[in-house]
C-alpha cells in the first residue's frame, strides 16, 4: 500500500466515525483499557525481556492499541452452550500504525463465539508511534495530509505474529478441544495484507482451511500456495476498491479455489462491526453462513472417508 492509500485509510476512519460529529470540545484521543472478553495468551515472537510499551486509546469512538511489543492472542470461548470445535483467528487492521482491536477484533470474536466458534483476536506488533497522544495524532494527521515520507507498507513482524498464532492454535488444538483441519483466518485491511503475505511465503499457510479478506489492499498479482477457501468483502466506495480485487477473485476461482465475493454499493473503508446504514452491515451474517457451510462440507467429507 502506498502512502496515499494509508492517508485514505485514515481519512475514512475519521470521517466515517459517528463520533466525528460530536462537540468540538470532545477529546479526540482518550486513554482507555477496555474489558478483555477472553484469556490473553502471549506469543513467543518477542522475548520475555522485551519492555512492554503498548498503549490503549479511544480515538473518535474506536478503541485502538498501539506500540505493541509483546504480541498475544485473546481467546474467546464459544457461548450459549454451542461449541462446533472450529477456530478462527481474527487479524484487525490499522495501517500498521495501530491495531483496531475492538470493531475489527473483539466485536467480531463475540459474534463468532455466539455461533459456536472459538475465536482468537491477534494483538500483533505494529510500527512504533509517538508515546504522547497529541504527538501520535499529529503524526497520523501528517500522514493523512501527505506530509509523511513513509512509502513502505509491508511490516514483517506483524506477519511473524500471525504465523506464530496459527502455529500455536494448531499445536494446542487437542488441549482446547479444536479440530486441527478446520482453522480459519479473517483479516481486515492491514490484517488482510498480513494474511496475504503469510500465504505467499510461510509454511503455516498450509494449516489454514479458510480465509476471509475484508477490504484487503491488493495492488499486484498474488502468488499464493495453497489457496484455502476464500471469502472477500469490500465496498465500491472504498478507496482500496479497484481492478486488483476483481482480478484476485477471478484468479482464485480459475486456479480451482473456492471463492465467495461480496461487493457492496456503500460502506466505505474500515466498516468492521460498526453499522453504516448500508448493505455492508450484513457482511458478518454472510460470513458466518459461509463459515457454517465450510464446516458442513468438511464434516461430510470426513464421514464419507
């Protein structure tokens, strides 16, 4: 993703937020540590001696965590007496400047858990940002207004954390009552970018049975092997929507992969679990229906064997 795309991401987040219309004296950044909906499990991609510098902020109505140096997984168990033995790792977005851990993390996990899935929210390492909230906002606004010179969007530590998360969940499947060959990953924006990079060159990709890419940045051909069952969703008024998204869906299908693609007429970028008043609000139900069908198909194949 180029600098201009990152600026567009920030613009979409700020302008799409309902809180953007609040009174002028409302603080744009507030310190907050939300209630965590599940157990936190550390990942080993950062050593135990690594200083903990993470900061939690509520920015224009959304909870973000930034300056993460000790990545972890939040495990949210199935609710309402439902447990289908299947796990999904959720990778929030944030342009690698922060982790949008609420709208693209916890809230997604709670819906999955209500459907019987064990959900894991990945708190990965984004790039370092200024510790001071005002300086942090100034930097974001500089990127927004085109005053930043950072053109390199890839951030390998975030991909390392995703690979470690997949390996951990797979390795503990029996302990946690999970079926090993039914692991799903869902990534949002930068999180989708990490998932793409993982499938392009990490051995952990072979452990992923299904993949969801929600408003992913796709600017070139993707050489993914293997190609798990794919779900994609994006809105036409998203600045990331262009021919590359359509090409990805077509190439995936032509290569023999299963693909479901939802293109919404509105919703902008970064809608996550925040209602937009458009049909993009239906994405979570469509994703859950798709997931349920994937499980039914795998179960039927196992019984046939």
